[in-house]
């Protein structure tokens, strides 16, 4: 019976493996759920059948032992041994318990037997010295429990009392029980498949909604979002994660679109100026010396501005794509600051450029990028600080970090604008910036350089009094 159950389980496993390949998740979940439920159900029923069988056979053995005691008491009643051929020995056999008894000699000659004893029970071998223990016998027709009890008779010598319990009724009960359980298992498995499929379809319904929403999302339609009204679970977290991803994509796309728009706008101006001077040359430049010189100067200036803008755009584009090379090496930061201060004094003589403090310290960074960052801050200070104003560049070591500060006495930045100054193409005062030649990319580049060096930046500014920018870099100890 157990072998049948094991074969049934193995067939179910093989069949499930064949079905589960290339199917939908709902069907896979249903199959797995049904398989696990069926396995538990079969194991539970198998244990019940085994327990019932064990109980029935254990009870039959106890009945045989009780019958052995009764017969031996009948034979030796009143300290006298009855004739073993006397039918009175079997008077106390309960008729409803399907127990039969036979007394047989070692030679095989039957001395006495109860009614309907037609069982072929083997005798113990001659060299057996102990009483034969309980045994079970099963064939196609009969299921028996029996026991050979060895007995010394005065008249017949050594004889065997064979006590047999017919287990056909119990076996039929087991067959009926097995049939009922098999039917219950079948109904339970079918019910588990149907319910499992319905439940899995309902649970996975948000996935279909997520899929349809994802199909509707494109580069021209990033406004779609997934709404899952179910309580917080894995699907709700998946939808939330997906929505956040779309938010990031939309933000990146918007920034890219804005970047392209701003870049096109910035390039349009120098191109228009160059075209204007080219037309001027075409009309008057051949005969008008002043127009020729003015046009050439204007074209060269706008070409230089355009080249500078394109170089900044390429720098940021390489940074966004991760192809901008960063060559970190150890160098003396104080020497770099001294070099930048000297160059700034040569370039701009209308401002007071100083370095009130410059601690001696070595850093591991990209030399050119740190210098480019300092040039951005100093150039901004020069542009927006009136003549004879002060610009101070300092460095101070504080524990495991070094702080680089560029401060000026310029026009300052409104407080509400400080948070935006590192955005690309953002200009606080567009009219004044155009006069100074600003593009709104310098601070974005400086911020990118600081981020690539795992640094931090802090801006303090007050309109009419000046601006103070502090960059914090970690030191390698």
C-alpha cells in the first residue's frame, strides 16, 4: 500500500515537472501549491493507514495471546490434563473474532481442530527450541495472523497448538478506508488546483496591471504610474520601486531635454553673432577697413566663447557618461594654491587677491581638476566683485580633512538662489552675466569635480557684502 502511494507521488512529480516548463507564473504557483498540498495529504493519509493497520494487527496478536491462555487453561484445568482430542478445549473460542485453533503433532497429524480450520500453517523446524513467535501471512485470498504454541503432552508427546486469526474483515476495512481516502485525496487535489489557480490569479492580477502600464510607458509618455491598492506587500513594493525608477528616468530625461535646450540656446547666440559679422564683411568689409577689423574681432571673440562653451559641454557629457578620466596622485595642495594665486594676480590686476592662510598639506587628487575647480570659483569672484575688491584663497587642515575657502567682497547671491547655482545653465542675474560672459556651466563643473573626489561644498553669501565658498576634501592618512 505504501509502495502504491510512493509510486503515485513520483508520477505526480514527473508530471508536474513536464507541465511547469514554459508556463505562466499563476499556473506554476498553482502546480506547486497543488503538489505540496497533495504531498502533505498523501503522507498524512499514509500515516493514518499505517497507524490503523498497526493497531489492527496489534489487536489481533493480543487476541491470539488471550486465546493461548484460555486454551492452555482448558487443557490443564484442575491440575489434570485433558485429552487433546476433546472438543471441549475449544468451547471458549469467541465465534465473532474469526479465531481458529488446531492441535497438530510434529509429524503433521492433526489431533484436534476447531470448526472451519482450513489454513495451511507451517510447523516450526525441529531445531527450534523456543516457542514460535507471532507471524503474519498474506496471499491473494487470505490475510492471517497466527501463532505456533509448543506443548508437551503425556499422551502425544510434543504437539503444536496453532492459533489463527483471520484478518479478511480487517483487510476489507483497510481497502474501504483506502478507497475513501483516495477519493478524498482526489477531490482535495482537484479543489486545491481550482482554488490555487483562482487565488494565484487574483494575487498576481497587479502584475498584469504593472505589465500593461509598463507597455504604455515610452520616452514620449513618462507620466504613467502604477497604482496598487492592495495592502503593503511584495507587489506593492515592486510597484513603488517601478514608479521611483520612472520618476528618476523622467527627471533624467527632463534634465537632458533642458540641457539640450539650454545648450542650443547658448550656441545660437554666438552663431548668430558670427553670421551677422560675416554678412557685414560680405557687404562692407571689402571697402571699409573699420568694418573689416570690427568683424574679425567679433568673429574671433564669439568663436572663442563658442569653443569655451563646447569644451564645458563636452566635459559635462563625459562626466555624465562616466568616460571623463580622473588621474589621482599625491601633490602639495599649498603649492597649487600659491600657483593659482600668482596666476590670478597676473590675469586680474584690478582686484586685491590674497592668501591669508595656506597650510602645508599633501592630498591625493586630480591636480588639473582641482586647479580647474579653483579657477571657476576665482573667475566668478573676479566677475562679480567690483574693482579693488578683495578675493582671498585659503586652505586649513582640520583633523582628517582640509578646507579650501574662496571668499570675496562682491555683489553676493540672494539666499533663495543659492540652492540653484550649481544647476547647469543657471544664472542668477542673466543680464549682468551676459555682460561678463557667463554660461552657467562653471559651477556645475566645479560641483562635479568635488563629487568625484568625495568632497563637500558649502556656500555662504549675502547680497552687497560678498560670497564665501568652502570645499572640504578628505586626507589620506
